[in-house]
């Protein structure tokens, strides 16, 4: 392939002058919508994929098509899976009396990777943020309350990030759960201030969960 033999910077410069065909441009525009990627890194990523058609681009396209067809959000907990409800919600041998509330799906994955929690989950879909205009009604707090009212829940663990927004949200949820007859706890030691669950090692996460305390 002629492109591959050119210096990458030159190729990128050519592509950035809108010389890419509509198919490539569409690819670049879509990649640029991913978090953390701007147009320049999207062009770089597109080129990287195009140079690896068989090794990467085609398997990725198939994986994405597969995901689009088969994976959906669990209507009970908010996890992503091919099953509805998800495998975690369906699994026998997990404690229905414990619900661990997390900010987003990667936090659920982090706790599952650490294998320290054997209850059920509830994914909020974000945290309250005045800056980003996210209010409690934008999160799945209503669904959480419905789950608790359905009965059988003893304890709700607020495993939210130790950020200002995470803790504000935890405080708000704790207040909303008052009077529902559940114990509300939150992660304690080990979560550094400003820390995000997804970035903690398994041991720290396990300690934080074990030493949770009442709100
Ligand atoms: Zn689920």
C-alpha cells in the first residue's frame, strides 16, 4: 500500500487538508466523537486502523456490529450485557439484600474484577453536577427507590467516587433513602480524595468495600 511507505506526518497532513474521501471522513468524524479524542487524534486513529485492515479494522468492525446487535443495557441495574436482565442480576448465589450503587458501568466492572462483592448492583449513569447541568432526575435514583420498595433489600452501599460531585450525590441519595428501612453505607478507607474507583487496584477496592461505614 503506497500510503504506508510515506512518513506518517506527511500522510496526516494530506488527510487533514480534507483530501480524505467521504468514507474515510465519515470514519474520522465518528472516531472524533469518542471521549478524549479530537479531530487530529481521530485522523491518526483512522489511519492506524486503515493500515491494519485485516489485523484490526475488520475484527473491530465485526465486534462493533456484534455489540450493536446483541448488547443492551440491563433494565434492572444498568449494566451492559447480551442478557436481559444481565448475567449479574440473573446469577444465583448472589445476595439480593445488598445493592451496591455505582456511578457508571466501568465501576461495576472494577468491583467485579476485584471479586470482592457478591450482591447486586445499581448503575446511576453519572453523578449530580451543577457545572454540567446534571440533576438527580437525570440519574436512575427513582429506579433505585423502586427496587428498594419492591422489598428484600437490607443494605445499600454507595460506592461512588471520592470526588466532590460523587460525595454530593451520595449525600443526596442517602437522604432520599431515609425512612425506606434500609441501612445505607459508603466506602471508607483506601479511596483517596478525588479518587475514581476505576483507577484503584483490586486490594484497595476490596479494603474500601470491607471497611464501609454507615452514612
Ligand atoms: Zn443487571
